[in-house]
């Protein structure tokens, strides 16, 4: 299997494209070797991506950004689709890699466990099983990111070869939601699937770990984040103030009733207002690294000191 050229996105970080036959299931690989002088905190926003992070060195502390509770510490971790943002912290030293899977890819690789991951983090060993330690050790001792990513191609290619497929109706519903950025009415999805509303919700949870309405909210948020950051991420000379979308414009483009509805929904999922989210990206102590997936806004650095506000 052949792969695309690796991309160095920031110091200590390399992104790799999976082999062509895997790209309907694997969105990308991201290798990292960080040795910072200070701890780092990052906000990970809700996305339609299932992530498996395999640690060679260092641990992550994860906490819900909207409903804080005691932090959970992980070495290697699997994260399903989440409706609320996650604050991820580490002590400054972190070496490993992350695999970004589509929901279909997660189901094909892990079966019903993919649905059980919805809204949760779990030790990656609980998902990958006893093979995890062997896989992680082999990756850690393999020289160079290209060889590591090729090893992942082989590992996930073998899982996909025999894994279960999504139910066709779930696939159809997900495609409608993705193409509309979460704006298709649930009634339309119920009618198109041929199931009752209750049946559709149950089957969707089995496959993705979330109900269709919850998944739609994530897609709508991602559309909002993409529109919101598109202006800010352009070179200064190419982003005149008059081109910046107003709150009302943003709400209308992304499927909210009005700006108030947008702000409430954004706060409920991210833990801050859109304005605060943008401001924190501009003023972060470290440059914002590339997102885990190239066509999605996946998060922002919030602080280089553990325990400080974001």
C-alpha cells in the first residue's frame, strides 16, 4: 500500500495520510514528540471523529470542559464522539501517536464497542484488547514516522477486512446529516430510514454512541467553528474587518434561530462563548498547532500552565 508524503505541521508534530484503501475509515495519523519546559493545556472541541491515542511516554489528564469533575489520567486512550469539549493536560513531555477514525471506521474496527464509547474516554486497551501493549511497543521501537504509519496501515487494514458494516439505514442517515452540516430535520430522517423515531435513535446509538439529534449538534458546531475561524486564520491583509461574520450572520448560516441560540448552544458544548474561543486562540502563549484532522477545527491551546483558566 502506498501513502502520501508526510507533513510536518509544527515542531515535534508530524501528520501522515493513511493508505488509499483505508481512507473511508481512517482520517489521518498524527505523531508527536513534545519536550516542553512547561505543562500544556489544550481544549478539544466536539467533532465527528473517534480518536485512539497510543502513548510511548507521558500521560494525559482529561476533564470535561463544561461539567468539570475529577480529572481522569490515561496513557493510551480511546475517545468516542462527545457532545461537550474536553480539556487535555500533560506535563510537557509527550511522545506517541493518534489515529483519527470516522465513526464508520471505529465501528468496523471495534464493533459494538464503538457505540459504547459515545460520550466517553476509555483506556485504549479496553478497546484494542491485549494486543495493545504489543502494538504500542512495536510502534515505539520502530524507527521513523513513515514506518510507524505503515505499521498502522497494516494493523487497521487487518481489522477492517473482517469488521462489521454499518446498517444501510444508519449509513443513509449519517450521510444526510454530514452533507447538511446537521440541518436535516429529524422527521425527514425518520421517514427516509423507514424506522420509527425510537428505533432510529436506538440503532444510531448502537453504531455511533449518540442519538441523531446529538450527532447533528456536533456537525452544526463544526460548521460554526469552520466559519468562525476561516476569517481569523487568513493573513491579516486578506481579512478586512467588514468581512468578519456578525453573530446574526453566523447564526443564520449555521442553522441557529438567532445569535442568542448560537451563544447558548456554543457555551453548552464548548464551555465558553464564540468570542472567548476566538480571543483565546489569538492570545495563547504557544502558536496554535494544526488540528488532528485537516478539514475540522479540533481545538485550541488554552494555557501552558496546568490548573489555570482557559
